[in-house]
């Protein structure tokens, strides 16, 4: 049995989520190959080859893959699919776009958001906005899988996988890349951070999110938020945690001014320790927190920053 992992990378850097996807792939008890598709990605392929448990790295280095366009990547994966029993990717922006299209072209059912691997065709995934977990068996001969990276520990270093160049199939897509709009940040990547400090609409304004940023800086944490805060214009959408945002599983999650609706809980319930700060003792997040402080966040957070 052979597993193909689609590497997640950007700006010449292999994402930490790829190492977690490799861990999931190893649990399938097969040979693990990693596909690195992009333009000028030799250094990314080298980093992928250094991951423990990777047996081979396939590199598709071509301008067609420069901007992570979906159509060329799906055509490439379809051409490679015959050699693999499982095709696996991180459940992120690229994986959520590419894998359903690939599954449609292969005429199979994808299995999404896996949080545990029980066997070659048996998996656990969240359902009902993360309020329940489903154990399912997929009897298909070929599996197309997306994994929640936060649910798996990252693979270590020390690998010496062979790097092989693959043939580039013709890929004439209908979509054109126009522009990329990026948010610059010095904070850790939200999806793989050990500590997450998240703020909600209780902060009241975009300016008040400076409190969250200052606390995150003191803790070396990533910054998160809720959909309601994003919709209110208080925070950018790349900070959003929840059913329609990112899933996180940090060692420590601090939720400030967040009620904790089910949609938000779907993205952070895997946190090892949860701290909630809210003036409403009946807020859902306060009830599931390991430590809850009921009080004014504008008094509590500055005091916490000063103490730190």
C-alpha cells in the first residue's frame, strides 16, 4: 500500500501542517510519498525529504503550479492517482479545494476532516459542527482523504528520502491568477501554534484587539478570533477559528470576550487547556473551560499582561 501526501507550502516554506499530515499517512501502514508541486520549489522538496517517515518525494516544478491554482494540481494528481491507494492532504485552503474535485474526477467519495486513523479504510471525523465524532468505514479501493492537521503530532526530522521529478501533464485551466493579498504577521502560525490567544466581539472594537495582540506577544502565542468578530470588522478573517475557519489544537487556548457558540467550539475543542475570560458566567465557553474568570476583560487582561 502506498500513500501520497500533497505538501502544503507557501513562499518557499514547507508548512508545519505537512509534517502532521505525514504522521497521519504513516498510521495507514504503507509507503509514504510526498508531492511538492510549485515553481522554484527545490528547497521545499528538500525539507519534505528530511521529514521522518517519508520514503520518496515527488517534485513537480513548473510555472503552471506557481500560484497554487486548483485545476493544474487536480490534473497532476489525477495522472498520479493510479499508483496510490490513498491520496491525502491537509484540510486547509488548498486541500478543501483540490480534494473534492479530484474525488469527482476519480468517481469516488472523499473522506474529510479526519482526526484519527483506525486502519486503511477506517477513520474518525467530526460531524454536527464538531459536537459529535463519527467512526466510519470507507469500502472504496482508493481513498481521497483530508486531515485536520491539529489532531496529529508533527513528524520529526532526520529523513533521507529520495527526490524524484515527475512528468508534467498538459493542464489548460479556465481560471486565471490575478493577485494575492496577504496579511503580514510576526506571530506563530495559527493552525499549529502551541498557545492561542483569541478575542471575540466582547472586545467591542478593532482598536481594542491591541490587548489581544499584546498578550499574545508576551506569551509567544498566535492570535485567533470568532466569526462574529470578523463580521464586525474587528479582526481579519485569517484569524478566524471555528466551523468556517481554522481548527486549532494548542496546549493552551485563552478565549477573551468570546461567548463560545458551537460553530466556534468546533475549531478549538481539541485544545489541551482552555482558559475563558468573560463577564457572563453562563457563556458556553465559560462552562467548558478548565479555568474561567468571570469579570471585566478590560481589567483582567491588562492585569494579566502586567503580571507576565
